[in-house]
């Protein structure tokens, strides 16, 4: 059985199906203007009922403007099957393009449109036979070729004027533009190549004639411009001169050029035209053999006279045509505005044969807006456009000026109706208000009527657009506009009055505050500054001048903060209400005011005493007035405990490796020293020593002395739960703190009891924290254990722990607080603070002091972790 042909195979392409989007619409098609070279062909408008079909609409989607003209050409009815496609829907055309015969037939059968049975049968007959597709595509190629050939023959003279036009190149472009392939492409080239040789020769003649005309026009233009510019050159050998332009031309052609120059100059520079005629008549310029022909001289005179008459007639006709255009423009817009219709988006006004302006009225709402749009369009004419004078521009604009004046008068009346004059009077009254001290609330500029009027005008200019917008609302009738405009004015005045009252109240409050400040002894900033100056002078004598200068700047900034806080406290006193006790005592308002004055004076004295005490405490203006508030007081214990302690070698790892150093960072076989790894090995040995159970064979793990001590303590404790030295330390520490007997070695039995007991407590805490940090990877001591002072039953004082040698904080938290503190989460930051609160007495510390203590804690813990072999990295 023969394989069914598809549309693609007929066109010479791959027959595999692919997704195609024809994107068709059902709109009436307005054929565009088709441009080819320097001319245009405008096609008519076709309705949906044209005999050209949905297929032609589909073709439009794959073409440029030229195709859109070709695709709507009346098709001959003789090819019934090929033209059956005009009844297909966009979806059916897609099935046609895919070569889906069965799908197309099914779609036609299910079509719900009003199609008579004859048409439906015609479509089904077309769809069931794929051979019809071949005819359809041949017909497409034929259509395109026919239209292009007809266009070429009809407009051959226009194509001849297009210097870039080439028949074969244009044909190739159209074939590509259509996407013609296979049979369609063959049919297209077959027909366009049938153009006769005589037709091609005719095209050549037209092309040559065009070149002659072009050369003539260029010569007229160039030589006329040289005359206008004063560069006209009659030297026989001058390049681009007059005789260079005349070279190789017949006498008739030369005379045509000179006559063209006279005509052109007569329109633009009449005097220059007369000078050119005189140059010919006197022999300054010679044509042909140099003889002056009287007939040609007369023709030049006639050309000049005729051009003058033509220009006068043109001017009269242009003015009439322009006036008619303006009258028509005014009629269109006045009717639209009067009838409440939509104003056109834009309209053209004829100026002259070379100039038409487009008036953009897309934003216009009334006649005044239209007039302004005309003015804008006229103003947009380039200044170098000499086809219209400034006087003519002014006449055009003046024809619309009345609408602007009328609109301005209407706007004034609308604003007056809304109550703008009453509002202005009220504004003037508000601006004339004075405060309790007799000063104008809005400043000295309101003393004069002119000053108040100026401010009133600013407020009125805020109100005017609100009123104008209401009157411009097309949804409102006139009574509604009047009512809403009045309400808007009342609302605006009320808002200004509310803002005015608030402003007056705030100013009065400020006046009262200043008065209260004066009554309580005035602004004490000068007193505070005097204290600082005296202190600064004394420190400057004793210290480095540069440091003293920096300290002085710091003191100045801090004094301003101190003074601002004093002002805030004074305001609290001034604004406070009577207490119940004061009311019950029968206190009068004057007595109450006098009491607040005393409180304000006491405040000043207290604040001055406070700043003196602050400076005396630590020679710093930091709010700390006694030694216990200094961070050094909280860290004194740790400073004493750690002063003789070995400082660990803290190494920041650049590779980002953190934690317990279980391996040599340089590699297991490397001979390079890794000091952190060496510390970690010592820690591992320590943990092994104190956690190895008592018994035979452990001497090699612990060493002789540690093995002996572990065996002796475990034996004397005699508790099956106690098998290691670490457990023995825990047992003995608890026993010591409970007043019970410890299981110790004979040597320790000879020593001071309390000294041995304290050693047991210290050994256990040290061992337990190291085991947790290095072996278990957790915090050395938890927050709860620190707060309770209990570590597995062993009591301890958190503030006396040797932080520089005891790992306490979780290592991950410590590493981040040490190297990336800015990125601590709120939870992490609180956890660090909780540890600090548990390890130090923070009861009298301010926030700055707390930060200082936290930084000290982190530094000590970093030392503790570094000692036992931990790496730090960001």
C-alpha cells in the first residue's frame, strides 16, 4: 500500500510532524501600504467574506507587509479544491499543515458553524484527498508570482527609480518571506521567469531615464546652493564648479539645468535668480558653444515671472487650505466637547504642502487643553523650517487663544463657587495668630498683610487642584460637582485648622518648657561643661597632649548625651500631674508649679554631683560612680587566678579546620611540628590516665605513679562503682565536702586534710571538663551546673574557676564568639551572656561593662581550649 503523502513531503521537506502555531485571528484585514523602493502601493480593505480564505490569513503570519497584500487577492473559482481552504478554521488549517487527513475530516464533521451541506461536503472531499494539498501549494506559489509580476509590470517606472532594486534578488526575498519550498517554490519561479525580454529592455530604458533626471536634479540643487552660499565657481577647471557640472551634457540638457536653477532660486532667493539670468545674458556663464541664445534668455525671464505668479497663487491657496483645516479641526473638537463625546487622541492640521502638524490631544479634557495642545504642536515645528513664518505660527495659536481665556474664567468662577475666597480669609486669620509672648506663631514674616497673603496663596494653590479635579470628573453632574467642591474646601480648611492648632499647642508647650527651664535655674549645660573643662585641663597637664585632645572630644560628645538626658528628666517633672496625695492636701496650681520648680533645681544639683562623682571614680565620663561598677571589679578574681598561668599558643587555622586536633595538620608522616596536635596528644594521654580502670596490665597505659595512685585510692574507697582515678577523685571530693572519710594514698594521708580535699575537688573538675570537651565534644560545664554550683555532686564556686585553664563553654559557640561575633544569632548571643552571668558578678555593671567582661571571658576560654589541643578558625 502506498504511503500517504503529507504536506511537508509535497513541499520537499521532512515529513515528521512538528508543533506549529499559526496564531490566526478572525478580524477584518486592513491591507497595509506596500513599499518598494521610493514608491508605495496601497491595497484595499478586505472583509472576512473575501474569497481569499483563512489560508491567506495564515500566510500573512509568515510574511512581511508585501505578503499581506498578496495574500488577499481574489482567487479564481475554477480551482475549487485548492480554494476550499477559505472555509477552514485556524485549527483546521493547522491539521492541513500537519498533513493530518483523518483529523481534518473529523474536525470538519464536528464543525458547529453555519456552513451549508454543499460547502461541508466540499471541505470533506478536499480533506480526504491529500493530493488536493499539492494543488493548494502550487496555487500558493502561483498567487505570489502573479501578484509580484503584476505589481512589477504596473509600477516598473517606480522600481526603476529604486537604485537598490534587482528583479531576481527581490524575487528571492519574496520566496523566502513566504517560506515557499518544494512545489510552491517551483511554481513561483516558473511564472516570474516567464517575463519577456522586451519587458526587461523597457525596464532598462526607464532606469536610464531616471538616472538622467537624477543627474539633472542634483546639478540644479548643487549649483543653486553654491549661488546661495556664495561659492558659485565659473572657473573652467574648478572641480565641482559650474562647468564641471555641465561637462558631457548636450546643449538642451545644459539649458534645462540653468532653467531649473532659475526656477528654484526664484522661489527661495529671487535676487539670486535675476543675477543668474544676467550672468547668462552677459556671457559670464556659457552653454554649448558659448553663444547667447535670445530665445533661451527669454525663456529664463518667463520662468522667473511664472515662478513668482505660482508662489503668489500657492500662498493664497495654502492660506485658504490651512484656514479650512483649522476650521474643520475646531468643529470636530467643539462638537465632541459640547456633546460629551470622547475627544480624539490626535488630529492633523495642514500648514502648507510640505508641512502638516499632528496635535496630540490624548490628555485633553476641555477646549483650553485642546488649545494648549495646538500651541505645543506649533512650538514643536523646528526653528530652521522656513516654510512657515513666525507670524503665521502666531496667527494659528491666536485662533485658539479665546478657548484658554474662556476656560480660565470658568475655572475662577468654579473655585469661587466652591468657597475659595472664604477659605482665603480664614487662612489670613490663622496666620495672624500670636503666642503667649506676643510673637507671631508663624514667624516675623507674618507681621505684614503681604507676608500673610503670600502664605495664604501657597495654601490656596494646594486647594485649587482638588476643586478642579472635581469639576473635571465626567461621572458627576453639575449640582454634584458644586456640592462636592464645597465639601472639599471645608475639609481642606478643617485640616489646616487642625494642623494650625497642633502647631500653636506645640509652640506654647515649647515656651512653657523654656520658662520652666529658666525658673529651675536655666540650662545647666554650661555648668556641666565647666566641670569637664576643669577636669580636662588637669588631665592635659599630666598626660600626652594628643591623648588629651582625643579624650576631650570624647568628653564633649558624652556631655551632650548627659545634658540631653537631664533635659528629658526635667521635662518629666514639668509634665507630671498632681499625685493623689497632692490633690488631697489641697495644693493649689501655683503651689504645685513651685514644687516642680524645686524638683527641677534639685535635679540640676543631683546631675552635677553625679558627673563629678563619675569623673572621680575612674577619670572617665561613663556613668560609673563607684569602684564596684567598673568591669575590673568583676574580673579581679580571674585576673588574680590567671596572672601566673601559662599562656597557650593560639593558632588560627587558615584551612577552616576547627575542633580537637586528633591528627597532624601536615599529615601523619610529616616531620613538620604541629604544636596544637602535640597538645591534643597530651590531653588524650591525660584522659587515658584518669579513666583507665584499676587492675593488672594497666601500668603501661597509666605509668607507674598514676597506676599506683589509682590502685591505692580505689582499694581504700572499696566501692564497686569506683574503678578509675577520675571516679576516685569524684568520690573523695564529695566525701570531703560532706565531712566523710576520703580514700586517699598513704602519701596524701600525711598532708593537710583540707589541702588534699581541695586538690580532689580541683582534680575532678579539671578532669571532668577536659573529658567532656575533648572526648565527648560537649560543653565543659553546662549553664544549669554553673548556676547550681554542682558538677556531678561536687560543689564549686563558678566565680573562682580558673577560666584560662578550664574548658567551660561549648567549643562551637566559643569559636564563633571569638572569630565571628558579629554573626552570632540572638540565641547564641544570649547563651554567651548567660555563661558570663554565671561566671561573674554582673549586678552593678552597665551594658558597656558587660560587653567588656564577656570579651575577657572569651579570651580566657580560648586559652583554656588551646592548652588542651583545639584549633580555631573562622
